[in-house]
C-alpha cells in the first residue's frame, strides 16, 4: 500500500469534509509560520473558480499545529462545493484580529 505524498507548502489539494471544513496540515502551518494566527484570508480553487475567503476563523486542536476552517454554507451552495469534493488551497494570508472586510469574493468565475 502506497503512502500519500507529504504536503509541505502551497498550493495543495485536499478534500472538503462532510461538515464543510477543510484541513490545513501541521507541516503546512509550520512552514508558513502561521501557528499564531486566529484569522486568515484564504484563496481556494474549486474547478475553474478561484474564491477568496476573507476573515476565516482558523480552528485548532489542543495538541497539534494543524488548523481547520469552514467554507461558509452559503458559498458552498452558491458555488456547488459538496462534501468530499477536492479543493486546492492557493494562498493563506494571516490577519490581525482587528482586520475586517467582506466575507468572500469570486476572483475568477472560470
């Protein structure tokens, strides 16, 4: 049985969980130096569409550096993102707690 290719940077492809969450592996979080970040601006690709999610809450577990974020339900419905679909994370930019803005925008509607 083959082992999956290790993920160490961006971009990378990952599946959307049933609850709409996406995992950012610990080695990616450490390589980007965003362990401290609570919010981020994230650019993802689903099919031909580029979507920028702004002010995304990065959820963390107690004992690891990995993070998860939720793609809002309205965006999933609007763009047809379903559980177990594959998305590609293009960019993650950490935000300070005081940075605010729009929730999302479609960058390229393929």
